[in-house]
């Protein structure tokens, strides 16, 4: 019996501790929700990783302009078959049986020259060759140092176009990250006021139910006294039943909105959220010219349009180069030697030079090269038209956004005043109803307008902050502190 009591006590304590954990309450202000959203929401983490990917892509581009040291080789290289050999004594080719084993190692230090597409390499080679068929000793073929130059002629220069495109892409990636964080703020605004409205609706539903219950009881008394008709009593009963239904629905909606905000902020199910509405909004008006200048310089969407045009220009240049003569010049200058003794393979080095020009010239391709160029040229013209149209549309939409934002402060003030007036009107109407001066329909109308104006005030706050953060995302500028939006990009890579 003692063990059973002890076990029951432990279970009760564990259950109560879980209940305490489940009821952990966090009261959050609007500013705290905004801050939490950029620090721990999944959307903010996605924006962070997208920036990381863009950063390493840019680093890969930069690495192409740095010297690269490479060790390459072939080991082993076994050959057993017929080799074509030229006999200088008879001036004829003949085939002979070969059975050889070789090993090759090359150490190369190369450097790309972006503007010209030239590749300069400093190389050192060592080859070990042995004729197994004749059982000869290993022959060491050395090339201690050589300078190799490869120069494309009329070829598409990948590095040249990357130098135009990649810095713009990386700049756009940084600005896109800032814009994405402002998008996270916009989502935080929506989720915050969605839950705030659900909280207000819950409060309204509870108050309406309490009022409806009180009024229904009073109506029952009046009906017993014969001072009101049965239809008025039934109307009050219907209001009471509707208030009960609305209360349950408001409770369900409140839980749903709380789950959504909790998930958005990265909290688990053990956290309960309660929001504190912002009472003050910034006294802020923005100038169209300033906003336009900031947006044209900072907006990542416009940079992406510029990137699209550059990519189209690059594709057109590549298609144009491929339809005509393509050639490359390869030259090398170095020292070489060979010996069956490794210790002497680097002695008495002799000069080694090689110059080679390779070319490709389409003669009959049935218009394939011309077609590809015309397609690329058409794509370039389309990209330019789309970019110009995007700028025009952007400026027109921006004008509307600025006008809408500048209206929001007065809209909030009107909504706040309307909420106060509607609440006062309801209280006056309720008192007049209690003394029998007005009908129940007038009371219901005052009650409905009270609720509508309370919700309208919450909606006006949401609209203000939505337009505010939308303006920040377009311009990447903090209009309150009068400074550009910034972040520690190095910290994002940690």
C-alpha cells in the first residue's frame, strides 16, 4: 500500500510538472516578434543559406583569377600492340610490335588572364619509360621547367563575361538577403496581427456572451412582467445562443493562429503566446523622389533584370563566336633531357620549343550556327525589352506604394477614434436599453458596430506595418533611423 501511494504521488508530480511546462506563457510585444523572426524563424534560416550558396559561388569565380598548383600524372601506362613508326632510311611507315610500360608525373602552376582569356602555365614533367619487349633499362625523360602559353583566337571568353556578371550577381545576392529578411518581417507582421485579431475576437466574444447572458436574463424578467413581447424575448435568446457559438469559434481560431505564430517563430508546443499590441506608430512620411532613388540603387529585382540582360549578351557573344572561325595558339619553351640514369637525367639540358595553332571553321552546317546566333540575339532583345518594362512597372507600383504608406498614419488615427466612439455608443445604447428607452434591434446594431470598429483598428495597424516593411524591402533603407539596411555578412558564414 505504501509503494502504491508513493507511485501515485510520483505520477501526480510528473503530471503537474508537464502541465506547468505546457502552460509556459510568453508575452511578446510587436518589436520582440519582429526581432525573433529574423533570428530564429525557418524563413530567416532559408535566406541565410541562400546567401551562403551565392557567396561560395562568387568565391569560386574569384579563385579562377588566382594561381593554381596542380599535380597530375598517369601511372601505370601499359601498352602491348602495334605502333606506327616512320623509317627515315626508306622514307616509309611500318608497324612494329611494342610492349612498354611508362609513368608520367606533371607539376603545373597556372594563371588565367581574364581580359584576353590567356592561360600561362609553368610546368615540370618527369616520365619513366621502359621497353619490356626488349628488356631495356628504364629511360628517364625529364622536362624540369617549361613555360606554356595558350591563347584563344576569336573564341568565346568565359572569364571576360564572368567578370561582368559575377560581381553583379554577388551584389544582388547581398541585397536579396536583406530584402528576404524584410520579407520575413512582413510575414511576422501578418502572423502577429492575425493572432492579435484572434485575441481581440476572443475578448469580444467573451464580453458579448456575458452581455447577452445578462440581457437575456433581464428580458426574461420583463417578459414575466409583461413589459416586452415574446418576439423580443426570442430575439434576446437568439443573441445569447449566437454569442455562445461565437465564443467557441473564437476560441478555436485563437488556438489556430497561436499555433501558426509559434511555428513561424520556431517555438515548440510547450510555449503559449500572448501578444501586446503596439500603441504608438512612427510619425513618418516619405518623399517619392527619395524612395525612387533608393529603390533604383538598392532593389535586388532591378539588379536581377540587369543580370538577365548580361546573361543574354553573354549567350549572344558565345553563339556569334561559335558560328565562325575559332582558333587557339599554343606555345611552350623549356628545357629537357633523357637518360637511363636518374642522377644524370637533369644534366646538360637541351632547349625544347613547340608552337601550334589549332583552328575550327564550319564550312557546311546547314545554318545551325546562324540559327543559334539569331536565337541568342532574339533572346537578348527580349531580355532588354523585359528589363525596360520591369523598370517602368516598378516605378508605377512604387508611386502607389508611397501614396498608400503616407495615408496609413491618418487611417490608424481614424480607426482608433472610431473604435473609441463605437465603444462609447454601445455603452450608452446598452444603458438606454436597460431602462427601456430603445428596442433590441438598436442594441444589436450598436453591438455589431462596436465589434467591427475594434477589428478595423487592428486591421489598420496591420496595414501600417505591412506598408512600412514593404517600403523597407523595396528600398533597403531604414526611414526611422535614416540609414541603409546592413548586416554582418561574415557572421552569416559562420
